[in-house]
């Protein structure tokens, strides 16, 4: 990370740069024989009373005393992408929302309040794609009331790391006492390379419904209720993949794909523990990708939790690159 001009460290940011992506270096202490520094990259969300607030990709604001700065500069809003289809955050947010629809929803200005009996945070959180039409504190009060009426905890889903993402909203939520509870990556890739993988797709059965066998492998729920089947079957063109198990046991592997225009979204790819490391996840995704290409899709997306190292390694090998991170904030 280069901060120098002519060998000198310079602070080249000011309060007028609030809302821009910046990179700063600050003094954090004196180590043995030399000072210690820390670098931070993120969106400058405030600069008040000698304190900067910067929200990096992880969505958790960092507060920095102006007096500790030794260098700083404005940097491009997002790094250049070398692979994968072009997409804005808002486009992907709307596509992914259509692929995992709640049982009940209600607009709040440009926000959408969503509920599905508590089945997954995605279907039971606010999707804020604009202005709620009222001051943020008032909107958050309405959010609390709406979810309390349904016996659900209030969540707001936000995004960071893309050019049009929501670092400023993340910082504002923290300012109102909300905290980040979970983070996931949204990854994208060209679809054709996934469909071209050498996989034994003849083993995969595709269908339009999540039958009892498919649901038996699904790890998210115990006994699926109506809200589960409603969410799973929602979307423009939904496909379920099953690799049968042996001798009538639950499926060896399952997956779900939603085709929406040029996009194919992959979800619920699961492999039974006793069948892992046999390439079944790849087989399921390849079969679903080929079906999606038959319907005209050319790009792929998926979501993976940041701590799921095995899945992240699998998707790395398929060419999926992180587009942005999304977070769920909850009041404390």
C-alpha cells in the first residue's frame, strides 16, 4: 500500500471526502525500536470532533483519532474485476431476493420488510434499497414494531465491498445500537465453465418440486413447515437437483437453482457426510448449470458464509469471485 510522494507520508483526505473509499495509515503504538502502524481501507462514513469513522468490507466501523493519522488518500470505489460478469450491487440484490421470497412483505418507502415465520435471516429481514421515506431512527422503530408483531427478531440486511453498496448505512445502524450478527459472501461467475465441468450428470434427477426425499437431506430445518416449502419454491424458474442415495436412503446430494433472465442462482447444495469428497457437489451444480443454460442464462451467483472454508474452496475452483459481502444487523 503506497502512501508516499517523494518519500514523504502525506494525509490527503479531509472531512469533504466523507462518502468516498479511502485508505489510511495510523499510529497504533511504539514497538521496540520503532513505531507500529495499522492500515484501514473502507468508506469514510463520518469525520466529527477529530474522529474518523471508516467502514471496511466486513461492515464493522473502525473509529480513528485524527491525531493518529500518518497517511491517507482516496482510492477507487471498488477494485477492478478480472473475471466474472459485470453486475451492480442493486441488480444482484434484487435477483437474489426474487430467488428466496418471503411469505409476507410490506414496503417502507424504498425498503422492503420481509417475513417467513423465522425460516432463514434472508427471508426475515429488511431489504433496504433506497430511502425509507422517514428519518432512520423512526424507520428502525417501525422495523422493530413490525417484526415484534410477528414474534420475530428484527434484522436489516446490508452490503459492503461493491461500488454502490451500503457502508454508510452499516455505520448509521451501528450508531443506532445495531450490531452485525453474520456475514456472507455473494460470488459471481460465468455460467458456461460450470456447465462444462466433467461431471457424471446422468446421476442427477431434476425436478420442479422439493419432494420428501429432497427435504430429508436439507439441513436447514427439522420438520419443514409451510413457510419452508413456500420459500424454497419461490422464484421465476426453480429447479431442484437430487443424487439418489443407495438402497432407499436419503439422497446422497441435493441442490437448488433459480433461473432469472441471464442469472442462475445456486442454493442449498448439500452432500451427505458419508458421500463427501466424491465430487457430488460439483456434479449437482454442473447439472443445474446445464439446465439454466438451456433456459438462456449466462451468469451465475451464489452466497456462502464467510467461515465456510470447504465451500469457499469449491467455488474458487469453479471460478466464482466475490462480488460483495452482505451482513445482517440486529439491535442489541
